[in-house]
């Protein structure tokens, strides 16, 4: 059995940056029992398998697998799959913007693909679920120990620890600066003790011009020791930040750099809408480049 696949780097304009993704644009002939094995064989953060939509009003159904299991939603696979389908001609592309809907485990995910010089290059997704915030979190010293940092290196007075989810929860942990974020070494036994699957660590000490945050994301318990770019976490992060922003009505935007410590620089662009002080929508976007 031969099945066509493509690979791309997501949340970057340059090859060998961003987050790697394998896309099977027509996975209908792949046996269900092999999906997880294929994702494990690639050993990318995620691999996507694309099918005809269940609802004919939608564009495609997409299933997302890490090396350790299936996910209901993930950002870089959504962005990368959308751009890939447009580039290879599986989705008809309009002149400047192409709007599609991908069916994922969390529900329909709207995606806008933008072309540059006639080539699909950027995609922005709207999270299917609004961010939900959980205030019950582990204690600061245990979280610091999990990251092999001191409690003083965390910036929890400015950015409190919180779980935020747009499909599955991330623990958001702020640290003081880039020096602290660069020193992180995850203590996996402590992470297991806390039953934490995904931890998003950030600082407002960004390096790139016009960027607001530097971030790292760790998920060793689901087969991802560190992720170069995490769109689902970025979407949840937009909700985290927007909930604290004083704006009552309008759209707020931030730019995130991630993956630099791994040698795979990634650039993510997030935004959130608020009405009467309530978050009503979150989006994350970025570029992707085809590799094979």
C-alpha cells in the first residue's frame, strides 16, 4: 500500500525552523490500527490524517496524532495542514484569502489561509472552544522544582499560575527572564507526581523586535519532551492574557517566539476578542513552508 504524504515546517518562514509536521492528505485507505504507529515512526510532535468531511458544508476532517496518542485539537497541525492542502491543490484557493473549515475532535475549526505572491503561506485558525480557566493549581515551589528552577525565578505575582484550555489544559507558568527560561530542565518524576501533561512556560523578556513573549512548552508524558511551536497553547495563552487585559471591548494582539532554545525558531501571532470584558474568541496564526 502506497499513501502520499507531505512534510512542512510550521510557524516559520524558513526551512528547518518552526515545528515539523507530516500530512497525509488522503488517509482513507490507511488501517485505523496503523495511525498511531505511523505517527510514532515519524516522531514529529504531530502527524495529521485527512479524510472527507462528515458534514458536506465543511472542507475536511483531520485527525491529529502525537507519538503518544491522538489529540482533539492542536494548532500547528491545523495551520500546517490547511496550508499544505491549499499548496498541493486539494483545496481551491482564492486570490488573497481562502476560508476553510476543518473538522477536529473539538468540533469545526475555521481557518483562513492567506496567499503571498500567489502561494498559500499563512494561516490563522479560530479556536472551536472558548478558553476555560482553572484557578486550582500546584504550589509554586513544586512547580519550580519541576522546572529545576528556584521559586524566585518564577514571576507568579505578575502572571499567576493557571490552567487554561481550548480543548485540553495547559499549565501556564511565568518566569522572570530569558536567562531563567533557558535554564529549564524538566524533572519528569515531579511532572508525573503532579499529573501534568502539558506545561507552557513564558517570559515577557522577548528577544525579537515587535515580539511580546518568549515561550517553551513541555509535554514528555505524551511523547513530546519539548515542542518547538504549540498553537493550541498559544490560543489558550491568548485567553489567559485577554482575561487580564483591562480592555472591555475590542481585539488585543500579541506575538510569541518559541523553539529558540531547541534551534527551531518559531513565530506565532495570537489575538483575542472581548465584549463587555468577556473573551468571545481567540485566534492563532503563522506561516508554514513545504519540505517534501
